[in-house]
């Protein structure tokens, strides 16, 4: 590992940018490709001498504000920005970034490829942003299936659908607590909590407990009005291209009654979706 990996990374990214890439006028022939140090300093809003010390390894403790400014100046994407932070031994502060509410076309196609298992995407406040056909069929008792917390506490279908309602309620509120500390998500979180505390004493009590728990994997015991009991497990995956989004996939043990019930649910849903003759 180079002793000045941070400086080498800055130099390499600077060399890969042309003045026209960053909206700067281009005059004459340059001796070396890419931007000059002084130009990067101007774009980042830092002193040119300070930037030179960063590249040369004489300054090794830039602030998060400087790192963010350099990321913008050098047009770093999410992965490159995270790498820049790691090279200084810190982690990027993404609390002020709003979790996107649009699910990419590629991720939607991936979910649609799971024809025999429910898959859906949520954001930090557990809004359901997208779902494949089987997930929509699974959550069909809820009107609408828009937010996991609202569905559990305010939709009458929840008490019958979630056979371990108490456990599900506790876990979901603990999941929602993770949205705290992200200022960009605060308006949505505040509005959701306000609605739930006004209409559900049970939510209010659980929210006051301040339990925090991330979605990873767990068992789900459900009862669907069309196909009966469903004993499932789920896995949760962070969507790296959209920080704050999570892909959640439900799974039934192959050959089990729950797998057969999911298959039946998919068949019923596909039949309903076929246009009439």
C-alpha cells in the first residue's frame, strides 16, 4: 500500500479530467493531461498551497467538508467518494443525503426476475417504493400497501395477516428508528410519526422505548386470506447505487407447504392479471 495513497488518488483523478469536463475555459496546449492543481483548488474552494500539501502527503487530516468539496470538484461517484474518505481513515457523512424514492429500471427488472418469491424495495422510513408481482399479491390485503409501519398499525388487515403481530410491531418500530439522524429524511419521518402517534397508542408506546434494530434477516409468519399460513424467511440487501434503499426478498423452504402456497398465490395473481377474452 503506497504511503501517500490519498495524494496519488487525487493526482490520478485530477489527470483524468479536462477543463471542459468541469466547465472551465481551455486555452493552449498543456504539458500534462488533466487539470492543474490550482484549478482543482479553485473548484473545491480551498487554498492552492493547501491542496498541494494534500497531494504531496504533507497534510493528512482534511476535514469532511474539504473531502466533500474535493469529491464535487473531481466529479467522484458514490464509490469513488467513499474510497476517498477511507483513504483518510474516515467515513462519509451521508446523513444530509435524501434517500432516493425512485427505484432504478435495472433493479425493477431484477425483482421481476424473482417470479416465485416476493421482492420489494423500501426506503429509510419504510415506504414501499417498488414490488414485484408476487409481493403485490402477498400484500394485497392492505389498502394501500404503501408503508410497512402504517400497514402494521393502522390497517385492519394487519392483525390477521401478521400472526406474530406483537413481535412484528416491535421489530418494525425499531427498524424505523434507524431513519433518525438523517436530516434530509426528517420531514417524512416526522410526518409519519405524527400520524401514527395520533392514531395508535401501541405505536406511541413502542416509539417511546427508543429500540433500534436494522433489517437483516428473520422469520415471517403470515396468514394470507387466499392461500392460508405462510412461514417465510427474508433477507435484506442495501442498494449501493441508491443509499437508503433496501431490497427485501422473502423465501419459502423449497417443497414446503408455504412454497406451495406461494406458488398458488402467484397462479391466482397471474390469472387475475390476464385480460378477459
